[in-house]
C-alpha cells in the first residue's frame, strides 16, 4: 500500500472511513483504500472539511398537534456558501464562512402560534399565582426589577471549568483570513511560538499557497500578515508565520495518546466569521478513520478524535483542548448527513459529530515543517484496498520499500496493526500515518500470521 491516502476530505468536508480511494493511485501513499466501500461509521453521510463542499440540510417535517390527523410539511433548508475545495461527499470541514438564508413557510407560522399559546398559558398562570400571593399576604406585588443587582463575579475561575479553558486559550487562537487566485475563505489557527509560528489546517491556507494573502487577527484586535511555511495535504496540517505582531502567547500542547472516550473537551475558533467562539462537549470516539479530501497521493486520511463539541465552517484549524487548557487536537472536519438533494445540494453545519487531528501527530508534522520546510510522510510502499471480507488487502509492492523488506506480498490482507483492528483500507492508512518513520509495528495477516514492519519516511511535496 502506498503512503498516499486517497480517502479523505478536510476540516470543511470529511468522510468517515469506508469510501475507499482508488487502488491504482500513486504508490507514494502508505496505504490506499479501494473504490467506494460502505461508510465505516454506519451513519450514511459524509465528512466535510470546514470550508469545503456544501450539502443541503435534510428536509424537515412539521407536525400539527392541533389537527385531528397528523399533518406534515416538508421544507428544505439550505445554506448558501462558497464551494468546498473538495467535492467528495463525507464529514464536512469549513474554512470558508457560510451565510444562512431565512426561509418562509407555514411551519414558521405554526411554531409562532404554539409559542403564542404558551405565552398565554404562562401569563394566566403567572397572574393567578401573583394574585394568590398578594391576597394571602395582604400586601402589594413583588417586582424583580426593584431588587438590587447581585455582587459582581470576583476571584479566580474554577480550575477545570470551560471558563478557565477559554480564558487560558483564547489569547492564543487566531482568525485566518485567506485569499488567492482561486478564491477566498476564513479559518482558525493557534500560536505555537512567541516569534509567530501558527498551526492550522492545510485546507484553510492552501488557496494562498501560490502567492495569495493571509491576514491573522488576534483576540485583542492585533493584525499581522502571515506566510505559509509549509503544509502537508496528506495529514491536513500547515504552519504559517505571522509578522508585524509582538507579545504572542503560545498554547500549551497536551497529548492525544491517553485520551478517553467521555472526557470533556473545549473547541475554540471562528465559525461563520464569529471569532473567539467557544463550545464544549466530550470525546465521542477515538481512532476514527476519516477521509477528508484531496486525491491521488495528496489525499487526506486521519485517525481522528471524534467530538460532539459544536464545530462549524470557520472552526477548521482551531484547537480542541482538554479541561487543563492543553491542546489535544486540531479541529478539521464535521460529519454532514446526505440530504434529499444528494451530492448536488449544499452542506449544513454542526450535527454533533466533529473530527480533530490528534495533537501527537500534528506536533511531529509541525516540527518537521518548521525545521525543514517540509513534512515527512510515514509509509510502507504498497497499494491497498479494502478486502471483500474486511481488512486491508495489499496490492502492488514497491521495490526496495519497507513492505518488500518485511516480506509482505501482494494479496496479503492486514487485519490488525499492533493491537488496533483494521476493518478497511482507510484504517490502515490512518494508523500508519499516526506513527513516525522508523517505528516498528506488527501486522497481523489473515487470522494469525504476524509480520514486523519498520516504517519508512519520505518528504511531502504539496501539489
């Protein structure tokens, strides 16, 4: 399997592993998935990078509780916006802000009517309680407007609270306004160093890679010009450097190898150009294979951290943090369910399924980019596709590659990498990319044969 992973879409449009990349793609990939396999998440939708392909919301059904018979009305809600850099359906990543378009419908009138009824009921009940209270006490009414304001909040924020995480991280989160010959967009990033290095998603800044412009806007209103230091489409990671701004506050990086499902997390970014937006949730799943755009040997595939913290267009590149305020992931993609209009529709926003690049992988890639200007891709040098019975089936083996040196053969089916189950080609590609070059891993072939492979490394040259 080659190191080029064709199964991904970035933070604006991503898809959970299952739709496999063309097995005939470049042999530079660590693993290549096969053509169109079932959605591994079982959700029947797709992932979209923030700033990527648009998908229409599924039509809503309105129920009239006042009618003897249930009545339904169907109305499609769409969000117009710029075209995503990737058209492949999947979880959705948004680097480009999208604007909502209000729609008129009788369902709105129905909801207004229900609200009006609720207000009437509330008014009557409130009046009755007030009357009984005044009558029983023999005095006048009590008015909340007459009460004095409570004391202002003082003291330190509670440790481990969302407020404390927001206070710690927000000064380090950057809004990136990007433009180039092929379009314009907006996304997020976070400060790595006091001299201006900022980590973000490749799909946020790639439009400016060929001579475009990037402006970084900080929480305190400071602005600076940024340039691309290096980027890696295969992992959707990029580093930019901001000039003309001093006094920057670097984030504290955590670790992603000890995350637990259910632990609380906080996301910060600029969804729909609303800079400094803070949302919270939990880690919903770990090691989720997600394809997020690109093609050939530039396809993005990640072994993602899944979260239900609200992530929307513009959040791409922003931090996902633990409750100590340490960054444990880069928000990159969201799941976008298929609408009744199919792939021709537009993509909606958050549905509670978002994906972040694990910080352990991002840290290694960012370090390579800052030190050498290029990312290093981990690979084994074999093509790969999803086996009919499950697992990742190896195809052509490159001469002299790590796969050949380990004795792997075309037709071998990998079912486990170390202790991690490999259900399809995307999973194998994602797992290889989370490792570093020269790492030794064990492939389980078929049901019982185990082969040790020393992973290789090669520089990534973005298209």
